[in-house]
């Protein structure tokens, strides 16, 4: 029985529908637009049903996006653990993330854009790049290695 549900592409339509319902309802609830809660529910349901024709292409995109965000999230957690474990402090015991919030915000935006592109977001927007996924992955890792080398050499020159 469960195999029939999975093989029937039921979740291909369910996931974008539920995601749209939750996002639209959450935005309407946050801004209290309209005043009636039942009207917010109806608007959210209509918006969710409007997404159904796009569901197969959205499901493939969202699957890649979720996978990429999970990998990035785990990477950020490991990086945070290492930074806190090594005790990087700036100034009078201030945490490095509190000292440079804009720089870390920019890094997070760049990572989000890379996840969007690698999940196929540009194809979803009908913008095609002739670069393959393996080349993008290689460029990304070369960039990470270059940043690591720069960070290690910049830290050593300040002593």
C-alpha cells in the first residue's frame, strides 16, 4: 500500500501544495491581512491549489534545494563547532560572529545563491548556463580552498 502511494507521484504534488499553503498562510497571519482568520485560510488554500499545475517542476527543484540546504546547514554547524571549539575571540572576549555580522551575512547570502543555482533554480527561471554541475562543484571547492589558504596566511601575518 505504501509503495503504491510513493510510486504514484503523490508527494510530487503534495509537497509544493503544503509548502505554498504554509508560507502564504504564515505571511497572511503575520501581517493580519485580512482581519478574518477564515479568509486567510481560504486565500492560502486557493494559492496552494494554484501551484498544483507547476508541481512536477517545483518538486524537482525543491528536492535539490532541500538537499543542498541540508549539506550547507551541516557544513555551517561543523564550522561553528570548530570556531567555538578553537575559541576565536575578537577584542574584549567578543565572539567573532558578533563582531563581523555583515561579513557573515554576505557569506550566508552567497551560500544561499549557490544552493539555489545548484538545485536548478536557474532552469526553473528559464535561464540556462552551459556550465555543467561537475564544473560548478569544482569551482566551488577551489573557491573554498582559496578562502581557507587566504584565511590561514592572513592570520599568520598578524602575529
